[in-house]
C-alpha cells in the first residue's frame, strides 16, 4: 500500500494541536473530487469542540451533482459545508460572510462586552495540494501563501491577516500515518495529495483508467482517440493501447502519469471518486 508521512507532517500535526486553542473556527479543506477520502482523521481528533467549516475545494473539477450530494451528507452530519472554486475572485468574500454567519453569537457577545469588532481567528488545514494556499491568497487578496500544483509546497505555519475581522493560520498539508485501504491511497495519489515519486504510476494510472472507463467513457475515448471496441479491452491492454496512441511506444509508466496529470487538469471530464452511496454503516458511524 502507498504510504507517505514525512517528518514535517508529524511536526505540523503537533503544531496544530498546540495552536488549536488560539482559534475560533477550523477551516477543514477537502478535495471535492474525493471529499470523504481526503478527510484527515487527525484533524477530526484535534478539532473536537471547535466549530468546523468543511470547504470542498476544486469544485470546478468535480461532478457538480455528486458535490451537492456530499454537501447534503456533511450538513446531515452536523457540519457547515460549502463547495468553492478557489480561483474565483469572489471566493474570499463568500467565505468571510459564511464564517461571520456561523460565529454570529460569538461576535454579538464580543460587542456586548465592549469590543467594536471581534477578530475571528481561523486555522486552515487539509491534505497536501488541496488548494489551501490558493484559497488563502484569495481571502487575503495578495500572494501571501506559496502556491504549487504539487504536494508539499507549504512547509511551515504562518498567520495571514485578511481584514480587521479575520485572521488565518496557514498550515502545511498533512496526511495521516496509515491509510485505511488501497482505494483511499489511490484516490489521494490520483488527485495529487501524495508526492508523485512515492508511488508506482502504473498502479495509480490503472486505477484512474478503470474509474474513467466506468464513469466517463466518452471523455476517455475523445481524449485518447480510442474506438468503442477499445473499451472492451482489459484495463492493462487499454493502458498499452493509450501508451501507443500518445506516442510513448512501450513506456506505459510514462503514459500512466499522463493519464494521472490529464485527470488532475480536468482533461478527462469532471469527476468525483467518492460516492456517498458507497459509505458503509461503519464509516458513517
């Protein structure tokens, strides 16, 4: 099974535990393409007792109908939840409004005690490459956090001031010491939460290929110039076919990475890897 838990992530979890008492609310970012698989159980454990806002990032790359199902699921579980496209200029204002509504009682209480403005402090946590830095830069309206389309760009914690009303503590992307199963590991790898050098690209490429031929077959055909007959091939034979179609001869590992990168960029259509209906009774509990 794929595992990736470098030392800086263990340190980030410790710092999260140390700083949780400083904040009014936790912004828990999950990837809208795998909103259940990208929930970090460590965040749930440490955030006990704090208000949490579930923010489904990269919603512009996910299946919108399934995103709505996940929003309903989280709200039914008692969480405030929103879906966003972090690159939109209006995202920062939207989140600020949502937070002020969620913490309206605390803000009113501060006013009653003589504070004209209650400064809301939030901590922003999520798996690597979930879009935290892009979101934070939208909220603070400047390039305050380093952005990169790969896992592990943010290495330390930093406070960012959005306005007189909101301060944000940025944190590095954190995973957890052991994934529950191979499916979760593959989904996190496919969406970029795990460093690409950690896993075998053909394993994740085959996982992606099997998913797309089931859910987005026409997009797969169009992207790689396949025929209907090609879709009858096994996953392995279809991967070899695509390898040749994209001019990579027999380099199926390189072709696998092409499929992974294409999926991350939305070139095989909008998709969501997690299905609400697949949750077992045990997971829901």
